């Protein structure tokens, strides 16, 4: 549920990486103990908690990962602004694929 821009009193920036790379790090083989679905569910829950606890909040979600279209649709509908770094030209210049 998005907020009317004229009623915004607070802006919250939420960062998330729904889909984590499978490439190992130098210090561990696993980047996350959670699946993409669990990370998605956690993100949606965080959005719902923010909306329930803080009135007149606008939520901006930033995600640099290749979120599947069905999940992305839910996220876009849940927040006031969704920033998809996966498609952003600046991200493409600075991110080296795993």
C-alpha cells in the first residue's frame, strides 16, 4: 500500500539482496544461509512491519540482485519506490559479475 505523497512525514530506505550470488567468498563458501524465497519473505515482512508501526511513511526499496519477475511485482506494489540496481547503468559499470 503506497502513501499519498502529500502525507509523507518519514522516508525509510530499505536495502535488500533477494537473490544472492552462489560464488564463494575468500573466507566462506556460502554468502547466505537463507534461500531467495526466505529473503523475499523477510523483506516483505519488514515492509509490513514498517507500515504497521510508523504512520505516514514512504518506503524506498533498493535491491541489486536479479529478482524474479513475480517477486519483483510484489515488491513494487508494496513500496513507494523500488530501485532496481540490476537494470541501472551505473551499477553495470561498477559491478563485476561473480
